[in-house]
C-alpha cells in the first residue's frame, strides 16, 4: 500500500479523476471510491447502488453516495456491464469509510473496452501523486472559502 499525503492509494489500482478506483481481476474490474473521497465525505449513510445487468460508460455517473454533510455521484472508471453489486452497503454503507479498497467495494464490471480505457486512468507511474495533491489543495481552498 502506498501512501500519498496521508491517504492510502494502493499500487495495483487504476484511478479516475472523480475519485473512483478500478482493480483488474482477471476478466472483470472491481470498483470503489478512494480513501481520500471516503474520508473527505465523512461517515457514509447511504449508497444508491445500480443493478446487476446495467450498462455503464466510463466517466458517467452510475450511483450516488451520501454522508451527513455531502451527496455526490459515483463515476464509472471503466465502461461495461455490472455483474455484481456490493449489497452489504445497503445495510452498512460505512464499510466504504472503514475499508474503501476491500470490503467497501461498490460494483464489479465486465469491461467492454478495458485496454483502451485503462489508458485514460491514472496510476502511481502516471501522475497520481500530483493529481491527489492538487485535489487536496482544491478541497482545502473550498473549505476555507478561497
């Protein structure tokens, strides 16, 4: 696990600029939200999950996540068909806060254009640290009203 500015950002993941991650698992892709997104949102109280069989497109919303202070959309890092949804989040949405990269995963996708779309995502080798540090500064400035 690699840490960037105090946030866990695992090496084996691909990251979308809207704070979702993608883990390639053989011919499927597991998706969740980053440690930064989970901690910034506060305790998650509700997740609006999509349905198995739904088709999603890279960069488009597929659900929503809500905390006491925030409601935000979840964006697809990869296009494809949803083959699994983490239904445990209906009963325990705080799993996203507790374990964003393991038990707090959100969906699993059968990708439709994996090789091409992975090129559009960030890794530790392709600028993830700079992006995250810019996001931290952006959120800090918003909080201070700058």
